[in-house]
């Protein structure tokens, strides 16, 4: 066993998933970003770092290893990527795979000096809860929002939702620190340590440059037009019909408004809604962008859409896009149901909150003041740099994780 104390980051899915892969999860990108920023800070502060990724396909194994080598992460930590050998979708194969994963993890723990296991999401933390029975380490639970409610909304069987709720509550009870993306954790036992780790952004990918924004705006032929932006996917929780409906109605207030839709791949769902609402072709554009090209398009916009339904899964959420919009100098239009975002927007004047029951005409008129408003854009970007960037928060997170190890 190594004598140097270590922190083990446990990801229960593939370390590197590509957007075109079946079952792609944005959360894996969030985990990878967290790991890449916190790893060097932990090493700098004297910790050894280990990484385990479970349930990879053969292609994911190869892609993940290549990524570790190309980024130099393999020089800063030890890592293990394990292949999934059993099928998905049925209970018995999943149970066998679960126990196989426990066996692999036990072997690693026997030959390491792990002082803190960082469990990513409910399943990653469940492995830690079980292993904590046999090994001595502290457990960090990166909760990632209310997955129980998300499953219920997606129509999962009641027994599965109930079972998952029990897993979540067990993880909450057995963890030494609970990290959430929201300011509140509604089911947290009173004695538990709660750390608010929002979805931060990378300043190397998102920033605001007023001159660049104006030049890009002219290049796209959008001078003197009110520009909305949406960047993301067309998944159910993004409320595509409501966004398009809002914009279609906004055209009655501002006929030359423009809707910039930035997606990783073409979306028929957006096209169908735009046609249904009879939004003219001249009023919208769809761009297929990577993380490397997204920023210069976003900074053109006057307002970003970030609306969500009144559901528990949204109450405890923190969309990564919020940080990235602000970093690009774009204020946001939100509904009040993402509670952390609502408080930030109101307290720091980062956009507008579309209040429950407020007529659409009322909020639309309030938005007109944001057109080409450099003061607001600078305020949003400055807040993001100070409060929501990995460059300012990585050391803070590393210090808090190490502090958990040293607590009695």
C-alpha cells in the first residue's frame, strides 16, 4: 500500500462520451471539467489523486486513454478505466456488473491509501457507501440535482423511482460532505456538511470582448436587431415549444428581433416549432457549433433563454449554460423555478425573471432595455469571472476537499 494519502474520484460511467453516442450524458463533461481543474490544485497541495471510470465500451476505453495522454492528465494521477462486460436494461445483468465493479474497486483500495472517495452522482456514491463498510475513508457525494424527480418526470416505474429515492437518502446519510449545484439541499440531514459547488465555466472557452461582439454582430448582419440566443440541446426539459412561442410573440413587440439557436447537431424539433408558430426564416438561424466556436456567437446576443418548469428537479439545478451565457456577456431570461439562479439574477441584476402568472406582454416590454446594452453585458461578464469560473474556484474546491479529510 502506498503511504501517500490520496483522493479517489469515482465516475460510474465512461470518462469520455461523445455527443453522437447512444445514451450520451452532459454530466460526464461536467465531471471531466471538474477533474481537470481540481486535479492540479490537489497535487499542488500535496495530495495524490486517483481516477476510476466504470462501464466503458471498447471505444470509450480507447478514447479515454488517448484523452488522458493528449492532455497530460496521465502524468498527474493514476487512473483505471474498466470495461462493461454485462448488458444494459435488465436487472440481473446490471446486478452482476455492479458486483464486478465492486470487486475491481476493492482491489484498488487495498493497494492505495485513499483518504477521500469522491463519488460522482448517486450511483458513484453508492459504491462508496458500500465500500466504506470495509475500508477507512471519508466520502464526498456530488449529488448533481434531484435525479429521483427527473426519473419520475420521464415516466420511470414507481418501484424504480422509490428504489432510487432510497439510494439517494442512503448516500445523504452516509456521506461526510454533500456537494450540490444549488444553494439548498432539501433532504440534507441537519448534521451533514453541505458544499455549494455550482457548474462553473472555463475562462479559456468563454469570455466577453465588446469589440469582438460588435464585429461579429455586423458580420452576421444583426446590427440594430434584438438578438435572443439559446445554446444547448432540444431535450424535453429545455422547453423548446415555450421558447419558440415566447419569441414568436416577441416579434409582435420587436418585429426585427432575431433568434440564434446554437446546437451540436440539427434539431427537427426546433424547426417544427418555428414552422408551427409561423416564425419567418429571416428571424432565426441555427448554428452547429463546438465548445471552441460557441463563445464568439453567444457574445453577439442581447438576451439568453434559460426557462424551466416548476419541478423539484429544477429547484435543485444549476444549468452550466447560466455561467457560460454570463461569461459571454449575455444576461438571461429565466423562470423562478431554478431557485439558485433566481436569487443570483435578482440580487446582481443579471437579467430578468419571468414571474409565475406574469403576462407575456409585460416581460417582453421589460426586455427592450437590454438591446445592445454594454453596461449590462460588462456586469454579467464581471460577475461570472468573479463567482462562477473554474479559474477562481478550483483552488477553493481543492482546499475544501482536503479539509474534509482532516476533520475529526
